[in-house]
C-alpha cells in the first residue's frame, strides 16, 4: 500500500508539473501576444497623434494666415486714402477696371504735355486706381495647377527713371496684391537718378506709410543705366530669388508660383513669365499669343514662333525654351553672345517689336 501511495503521489506531482509547464507556456505566449498588441496599439496611437499634430499644425497655419489676411485688410482700410493727397486713386472700381480701355473727356494741354513727357497717357494713369484688376489670360490648365507650400521667396526689383508716379505705384500695388505674402520678401525700387520732383518726397512718404518695411528705395547718385541699376537692386535684395522688372508693369494672379517652381527645380534657370500688352493711350490690357523670345540681328528683343517640339506637344501650359537672356563679352574685333531663357505657365509686358512709345506692361 505504501508503494502504491508513493507511485500515486509521484504521478500526481508529475501531472501537476506537466500542467504547470503547459500553463506557463500558454502564459508566455499570451504575454508575447499581449506585448505585440500593445506595440501595435502604441504604434497606431503614435500615427494617430502624428496625424492629429499635422492636422493641428495645418489648422493653426491656416488660422494664422486668416488672421494675417484680416490684419492686412484692417491696415489697408486704415491706410486707404494715402493716394488722394498726391492726386492718385486707390481701391476697387473706377476707370480701367478689368483691363478695359479707358478715356478722359478732357483733352487739356496738361494731358498732351504729360503724353509728350512720358510717352504714354500719364494723365489717364493718374485717374486709374492703383489697385485695378486685369484679366487672367492664363490657359485653363495653368489655372488648375497647384504648387508646393515651401517655394523660395522672391525679391522684386523695379528700375525706373523719370517714370510717372502713378505707373510706378501701380506696379508696386499690383505685385503686392497678386503675390502670396509668404513668397514676396520685399519690393525694391531703384531710381536711376530721376530729376522728376514728385518721385522724391511723394514717393518716399507714400511707400514708407503704405508699405513700411516691405518696399525699399535705392537712389543712384548718377545715371548708371539699366543693367547697373539692376545690379544695385540685386545687391540690396535678401531673398534667394530676385525678379527684375521695369516700373511700368501690372501683375495678374498666379504669376509667381510657376516661376518659383521652375527655379526651385533648377536654380540655374532664368525664367520669363508670359507677356501681354497694355495700350499706351487707353491702358487697355491686350492678350498676346504664347511665343518664344529671341533677338534679331539688330539685337532687338522680339517674339518668335515657338519651337516645333513645343507645338507638337499641344500643351499651352508647358514652358517654352527661348534665347532671350544673353551675355556679351567684347574682345578686339570680336563679339560673343550666349544664353537661354524659358517662358512658362505664368501670366504676364508689351511687344518690343512695336514702334509705339514705351508702354506700361502686363505680367
């Protein structure tokens, strides 16, 4: 009996040990699975939190942009009226809105005198709002394009000498109104030694009050010429991209993003937006067909038929390669020219081949 009892006890102990081993094994497996599930839950939680953080950051950014837009509107309403004391017009509506032709009823000697002085109807320009709108002539595909949120900023440089004050300020208003604020680092006005009195005090006071910190004025002590004046503007510019324009241009919506996108893709590119025309006598905006840009043997800039490969693509939004930007190096008895440019899906100055007086431009 004692032996049987011992055997029974040993069997019971073995069974309990076996059951314990099985239970421990099951426990370990469940523990591993539990830890795996915890890791999955934690990973999912991190992803959800990351998404919420991104959504929150985007929402916060949108809220900040909305507040800035509202603040800009408040400031604009407070500053609206700065143009009136200097005989100019700002705000929506009025003559020439939408790029339509405008005329004045009076045909005074003052009008004729300004026409002779500037080569365009400066008297009419003074009556057209600095904030007038112009048509969006971009191809449909261009208007549907979206662009990255982290494009480089641009410094816009305007060169002028004895230009009408209203034309200069319309250029400034236009680029500020139609360039996303996060992309426009600054506007630089380079005065190449003008002797027009109203381009001194009136211009300085207006931009310092209307665009404090945004618009800078550089004045040359002597006439330097177009290229040296541009270099003066370039020296002052602080943005990674610099755009050079005459001070008689008007910008339409969406001009900057495609240009900055192309430069971001390849910083060696020189980019030229599509160019339309503003009539010198009525300030009507006239659409020009898509074209390449080049030079004739007299080195006059002119529009030329786009390359056949661009025409074959059938895509009006595609950039056009053109020999527009060039450099010249002189040696005794020799001349060399080389360079390239690209037009692109950016709306846009006048046809340089026309024989009319120097006109305001539309970009």
